[in-house]
């Protein structure tokens, strides 16, 4: 589903830390978004193969697959926007995340309001592309 004026954007949050996931879910739901959560990379891949979403927020440090592996796999079948949200703050991690296909990289600790703003910006950009806007 693509975000538009008549449908709430759908977001998948992939993070194994429930307190962080709950914070993200609350912040985005108060913005009127439909938000789902899963804690495992394999579960995220299965969900994304079964049903499209408008954006993925993805942790790198997951218990089964790391977020980089999830993003690489995701890029084989989808161009959905991805925001990495992770405690991995080294420059090499940020560069790798962006080079394998992420649209943004946010380091924990983070501001839920800033994350919501970044989500809105990416969704607005994607909505513009869907309406034939110039790149």
C-alpha cells in the first residue's frame, strides 16, 4: 500500500527491544500511521514478502539476522524505504547501512519526534514520486 491522502501510511517496526518498539509505535500512531511490530529479522522478511508496507524502521542488532542482512534480502524484492534505527553508531556502520539500501540512519538514543519527522519526509517524497513528480 502506498501512502496517500485517503489511506494511513503503513509502517513496519523491526526491533527486539520492546520498550523502544513501544515508543516508536506510540509516536507514529499518534501521527495517524498504521504501525506493526516484529522482533525478528526472519519474521520481518516473511511479513514484507506477504504484504507491502510504506516504510520499514529496522534495527541492526536483531537476535536472528542482523538488520543489514534483512535490508540486503529486502532489496532483492522490494524498494520500500528503510530507516535504520540502531545503537551502532560508528561511521562504517552508517555508511554500510546507507550503501546497502537504507534511506536514512538514526542512532539510538533517539528523539521519537525527530524519527516521526524523518518518516513523514520520506513518505512525502515517495508520495510525490507516485504522482509523477520529477526526481
